[in-house]
């Protein structure tokens, strides 16, 4: 098992490098950089006093170096103006827009981002599991049809539109502002039980909104997997032996169907994380989503780059956890074989 | 073994039926069977697809929606950027057939407008005195048909001097329904062009990975894995933020489709690869290789026809995510911008929740988006089932 975990983590390292390179490439795509654009703007307005300062800053942030050098300096594998000082050394870069280190700009938003994504995954599991079992064991019942229908709607409604609709409905029905992390009166208040409850209440809507399409997909898959298993002969054998229906279900087919169910969560995580970014923008949640949007719009490259990297790492971590879970459940994977899917 | 031969020798001599043998009489096929066995693969797929009622209806709905693409100018009563400064944020005008118990055909009531001085906004109320029958096949707003020649023919237009805002108007008094119809043009084609790009990339990478195997295969596999583990939307956002602001709408549009296609191919490449791997082992593929066919010919002539249907099915299933991607990007101001009109651009007006609560019809684009995405999903399901007709 330890061997498996180590191997799995070691294979993540090259992946991380490829991803960081891709991300750096993408954030460097727009022409120029934040400072040189400012220089151009200042030049066109005829001002020259602060240009020298900006030129100095360009040197300071190594923006005058060639592309590969800049990438390596960003990662921390190349000696920059301040020696080895990059992501690997714990320096997350500088946000030009806020004139602060990236760490200070997005530091407060990171815990909520992680909590929100974690809550969404839990939500997907907790909701889709019983419904999937119900739909499979009572195939073609009214409940099954109802959930299938809801599932299709859930799959088809993009999550940010769902967020918009929810915002509207909650506003009309309860006069409640679901946007933001807490009710407006608690902002700047010290932490209390009421404030905590308000935060929890405000987390419910985004969790449901982000998780809906994933839940719908998981229900569909669990239902299909379980249905496949339920028609196999060992189930008939179990029934012939006189096993009780509930015990029979838990003992054999459910375990078989659980495997792809857990493997699928790994495939689901990228789309959940994507969803959390845009839903946060719509619902105005203080996660990395809105910061990413503004950073992209103002070409605040290191801020945007770090957020993209953070989101990607979050996804990778999620996939790692789902892989490890799978290995715990399925000895075939642990021992180096392939997963039966 | 010997025992049976002995037995045969002991029994009667070899018997041959004198009547001429015609295999057709013993294995006579019913006309249906004959039709089935002689039908081409595509024909059988079509039969199988037809049995999937929801998929067929979804196809019909999609065709209706796609009619807006070439004929948006004719179908829409206004042009998407016509401003009616007298009707800012006008609510949708409901369609009526009967006026005071009398049938007049489809018409709308005119609107009385007044300013509510306390909240400083226009208030529109239907005016029962003004019956404005809708005109059909009529002359209305001027437009450039396909950007080629000037025309003013519309399928239906408002009564002379009247208004026809079936889905309300926005902040600048632009008709929402016309916006939706014109918006279909970009929103619906973004998916098609994007998928075309994704198919080309997916076929290329999946094809070489699946056919040649070895190091190439594992390298491409790694790449696919990495691409699939990346959250799509933030990358789309970053890439479309990189599109220069100075580009013309047409270039932005193509830039967007390329961005959408660029991140979508791994799923398709994976499907192509696994299908190729299994088909490569089939006898007919081996025969082709032994007869000296070059890889290109084996893939193109012998293997590709075997999984075209699968590609079409999975491509259909990935169109909705592209449509949603475009909508999300335009909604966030990172994609298309006015004067281009797409559903995401229209939704952009609904970004502010306080505006939406007062003018809920600004969320109208949500409805066609959901319908189209649902229809594509059903159609894709039907196609996927039909893709393996011999099962």
C-alpha cells in the first residue's frame, strides 16, 4: 500500500511541471506584460517621470528576461534578480494590480475555496448514493422516472445559470440575499454562533448549484452500474439461498458497483472545480473565482497564474484522494493490476 | 470413434435425396429479414435511431432552432441592435387571440408608459384600447441579408406604429426575442465549429496513438490524462482573456471556437484510440495490412468507417459543453461582445442581481440554452445507441 501511495505521488511531479508550464504559457500569451503596458500608456500621455521607476520594476520582476528563463524563475529553478525565489521556495509572486504579494491578495480566499469544493464533493456523494441505489432497485417506478427526469434537467442546466435562477427565486420568495458569504449585517462582526450559521446557510446554495450536474451524472452512472450487477447470476444465487433483499444488495452488487462510482469522482472533480469558479463569480463568493476573473481582465499575470495553478493542484489532490480511496477498496489496484471498470 | 463407424456400416447405406436441393427453401428469409440483412450499416442505424422517440424529437427541435442560423434576419421582427428609446426595460407583451370575446387573430395590447417618480423607473401597463394585430409576411426594419444585400422582409412584424416585444426589452430598449433569434446564429454554430476542430485534433492524436502504439501512444496518453485533469473553465477564461481586444468580432468568434476545441479533444482522442486498438485486431484489418496497405489507407479505408458513427455520437455529446462554454465566457465579458449577439452576450445584461429581480425577463436566454442542451444530450444518447446497430 505504501509503495502504491509513493508511486502515485511521484507520478504527480512531472504532471505538475507540465501543468505549470502550460499555465505559464497561457498567462504569457497576451501581448506585453502588465508593466510594459503601463509604460506604453504613460508614454502616450506624455509622462516620463515614473517610467524609470517602472523600468526598474520590470528588472525587479525579471520581466525583461527571455520566456524560458522567466518560467524557471517563476517556478524557482533559476536564479532571478533575488536569487532562487519562486514557487518552490514558497514565494507565490507579486500582484501588480493590488501592489501586494499574491499571498496577501488571495490568502484569505483559499480556505473557503477548499471548503466549498470539499463540501460539493460530499454533497455529490451523499445525495447521489441513496438516489442511485433507489433508482436501480426500483427500476421503472415513479420515483425512478422522477429522478431520471430531474437528472436530465440537472445535467442540462449550466451551473452558473442555475445560480442566477436560484438568486432570483430566493430573492422573490424569501427576500433573502443568497449572494456573498454571509448576511450583510455580519460583515465586520466578530465571529459568533449566529454568524457561523449565516455562513453555513450561505454555503448551501452554492454547494447545491455547483453539485447538481455532478450529482445527476453520478446517479445515472451508479444506477447503470448497479443495474448491470443486479442481473448477474450471483445475485440470483444469493436470493435462492434465502438472503434477505437488503443484505444481499449490500453484500455483493453494491460493492461491485461502488468501484466505478469512486473512480468516477476523479473524473468529476475538474468540472466541479470549474463550476466553483464561475458560480463564485455569479454568487459573489469570496473564493479565488472572482479574483481570477479580475486578474485575467487586468492582465495581472502572476496573480492569475498562481490561481490557475492552485485550482489545478486542487483538482490533482482530489484525484489523488479518489485514487487512494479506490486502492483501499480494491486490492487489485493496490497490487499493481488494473481497475475493473 | 471406431465404434461409431462400425455402427454406420451396419446401418443403411448412404442415402441421398433425389430431389434437387435449393438452400433458399430451407432458410427462406421473410421479407423483413431480407430487408434487414441487405441493408447497409447506415440504414440499420437509421432504423435503430428512429425507435428512440425522444432522440428523434430532439433532432426535430434542433433543426427548428438551427433554422434561425441562416434565416435570423427574416424570422426576427427587429434587428438585435435596434433601440427603442421609448421602451426601456419594457416587459414582455403577452400574445392574445380574443379581444373582448371577439376573435381578432394574434395581437398584443399596446403599452402605456409613465415614469414612477418614487423609484425613478418606467412603468409599462397594457392598454386594452390599443389592439395591435401582428402582421405576417410584411416589411419592417431594414437589414443586410447575409451582409450581402439590403432587404426589409420579415416573417412577422409589429402593427404599424405599434410595438412587438414578446420577450421584453433590455436596458437600451432592444428587443429580447430578436436578440435571441440572432444570438442563436453565434451560440449554435460555436459548438459545431468547435467540435469540428476537436474532431480533427482528436482523430489525429487518437489515431496515431491507437495505431502505432509504443512510446507515441504512452506520450499521448500522458498528455490526454494531464489535459483531462485540468479544470476546463478557468483555462478557457485565461485563453479568451488573451484574445486581443482590438480584434474584430469575426476574429474573436473564431478565436473562441479554437479555444473551445483546443481543450476538448482529449475525450474524443481517447475514444478514437480505444476503438482503433480493438478494431486493429480484427481479421479484415490484419488482412489489409498483410496485403501491403499503408497505414494511412488502413486507417482511412478500413478502420475509420468502423467507428465514424461512434465519433459522430460522442461529438454530438460534446457540443452542449461548448455552447455552455461560450455562454459562460460571454456572460463573464471574456468572450463575444456587442455588437455581436449571442445568448451569453444577452445574459450579460442579467449579471446584476438587483436588475434581474426587477426585470426578470432579462433571464430569457436561459430557456433556449436549456432546451438546446437537453436536445443535444437526448440526440447524442440516441445516436450512441444507434452507433452499434448490430447489438
